[in-house]
C-alpha cells in the first residue's frame, strides 16, 4: 500500500507582492537543498492544501506551494463582498509563477498539478519550457471551452435532476446561453442573498458531477464557496483566457520534458477525450489511466501513481 509522505510544516513562507494590489501567499517545505518542485492547485480558487506537501519525499524535494490570486491566504480575497477580478487572468498567474521562481532563486522546477492546476502547468511549460524539469499532472484538462461546456451543460443528461436545479439557478432568459457567465453575473451581484445563493447552487453542481468523491468539505464555508465559484465562472466564461485549443496545438514544445499524466477511468472529463489528445500531442509523455478512479487524488491507486512519479523524478 502506497502511503503519503508524513505531514510536514513549511520552513519558510511569505507574501509576495505581484503587482495590481495583489499579495500571493507562498511556502516552502522539505529539504532546502532538495530538488525544486511547485504544486499548482485546482479550481481556479481552491488554494493550496497541506495534503499537497505529502506527495514528495521531504528529504529529496524542496516543495513550493502558493495560493493563486484571489484565494487561500492571498489577498485581496475573491470571497470579499465586493471583489475586483479584472487583474486575475491566466497571464497574471503565469507571471506570478515567474516572480515567485525568481524570488526563491530557482532555475528549474518540477510542475505538479491537477484539474485547473494541470491547465496552468501546461500553459506555463509551453511559455517557459526551459524552466521546467519534469511534470506530474492528474485530472487532465487543457482549458478548452469544449471541456468547460461539458461540465456546465454536457453532463446534464448524466445527472438530469441535479442539472435542472443548476440550470434553474439562473434567470430563465440566461438558461440557454453560457451558464458560467450567467452565474458570474449573480455571483458578482452586491446583494449577499443573491451571490451567496448562486455560490451554493454552483458548488452543489460541482459536487454532483464528481460522484466518486464525498462532498467537498470546504464548500461548507460561505467565503470559500463564494471565492471559488466567482473564480471558476470568471475563468470559464472567458475560455480560461486562452486562445481556443492553444495548449494542444503547442504541446510539441514540451517534447523534451519528461511527464507522467495520471487520469482516472471514471473521471467524467474523459468523455471528450482530453487525456488521449494531450498524450498524443506531447511526444514522450506517459499517460497512465487508472481503473475505477474518478476526478480525485484521494484514491489509493492514484496516490500510488503520483508518488511513484515524484519518487522517480527525484534523481
């Protein structure tokens, strides 16, 4: 049985001024002289968790974690009653990563990310391939609208009752359009009754489409729920602030970067073939499809693949 590495605490942390009034929380764990690795959390908007520290051998890795703009311990927080998301885009997050790398004096680092974190890792690596040593990704996504459309509308036939409630959470005139954009309007409304209901409705749908995992505990916290829903809808309604299909088109730039791509066979994001398209477009990447696992890092077989990959790349 593959176990997570023991719980560890950061030996250094801080708040990095990345401009536009944003301070990004960061921390470093493990061996100060170890191999650098950075974890990229999902969402957008979940923030980094203590569990992400435990996929790396602390004797061999210098593990960097950070909360992306607007979430976790970074400020300003998107869960504040009035939030400005205008300087929160994919380009901003990539620039923040580069500022953090330079701040910590790191030349190259391993990228470890899942779901939205895999999108961010792929975009960063395609723009800065010389700064990436290896990549370990799971819950694969590339930021295409077809992927987010699947999650907001395409899965309606799989979960019809939950989707009807989700769809009916927006005004009738918006129900046939972009549901992420419709929810974002409600989430940014000044009336707490409006934006908190929209956040609860959005997060209920997020839980419904991952039936292989228990309900996400953090969704019980109103501020977290609001920040998460605002950031997800902000990014999805803008096509993740990426040219459509650009990640797959430019995956050839990653040919020299060793990578393990871990995907659960029960992850509903597979329905449009993203994991296979990415592996096909990325020469030398290794796709590992894990039976009876969904969109989660918590299942034992997924942990085995992820820790096996970081152990292999530690040398």
